[in-house]
């Protein structure tokens, strides 16, 4: 806060960016680690990764927890050919880096700290 009691816009910008990085809270880190290793993911909505996996094409989404939906998704994963698996592998890595990389946020926070 500035002495006026108003938030400093420079600080506020970094706080918002920090919240983006905190978005990984509640996401299973094992899934992120697998994605960083380039493994295609099979996820449910409960992982918090359903939308990113679908948007990036990083794996197979289990749309509901019904036995039929689970079976359908597992059969879909099993039927992937080598090219599809390689594409999902690349997409999985890109997804993990995109949603979990702190590099730019850390650089901005260091810059802000040094500027104080």
C-alpha cells in the first residue's frame, strides 16, 4: 500500500501474476510432473486439468465418473497410434510449461524487490 492507503499499481500487477502461478494449488503435482516428462495425460474434471488437457490436446479427458465414460476414455487412449501419442506428448509438455512455469513471474518479482 502507498501512504495514501491505495494499492500501488506496480505491486498489484505482480500480485495478480502471482495468483496465476498459485493456480497450480489443488492440481495434482504428479500429473504436472508426468506432463513435464512428456507423458499424455488421462484426467477427470476433479484434477483441475480437464480444460487445459482438452485445449492443448495433451491427453484424454474423462468427462464424467460414470463407468461408461471412464471405459470410453480408456479405450480412446488405448486406440491412439504412435503419431497421435507423440503429438499428445509434445502438447502435454507445452501445457505443463504454459500453466506451471514461474520463470517470468519470478523475474518480475525479483525486479520489484530490487526496485524497493
